C-alpha cells in the first residue's frame, strides 16, 4: 500500500464495459512524513468514495483487483481507504479533521 492525495477526476466515456460505473480519480503519491509529492500522478479506480483533497491508501497490480468492487475488472490501481490520521513515533503528522478545519478557515 502507498499513500496518495486525490488531485482530480478522470472522465472516460469510451472504456471497457467492466469499468462502467467506476469513479476514476487522479492521485498523486505522497511521502506522508514530508507531505511532498512522490512520483507521477496516476489514475486509480475509487472503491471507497474519496474526494478531491483526500489522503488515501492505494494499491496496485493484482492487489487492486482483489476488492469486492474491482474483482474481474481491468484495474491496475485502486483507492482502498481514506486516511483519517497518521502517527509516527507518537507524533501526529496528518489529521484529516485538522485539514478540514483549516480548509474552513477555523
């Protein structure tokens, strides 16, 4: 698993029938300790209802095809979780609630 931030959506009107119904998100892998981008943006099938700005867990390869929603689909990257918080050695380095508060100007 890897962490990424959802940075956009991908719309594809022509696609394999096994992809119909999937929300395709553009995700930017991140180094959660620094918050810096870590690689190129990639398209991922969303299995959990993530939105733009969410920090998510992504899986690739055969793991991406093991969710209930992606089984039997031609998916190579899937969003499998929305991260609420990350603690490293007892220090909270990411907290979704605090990010939401900042976005609202609190």
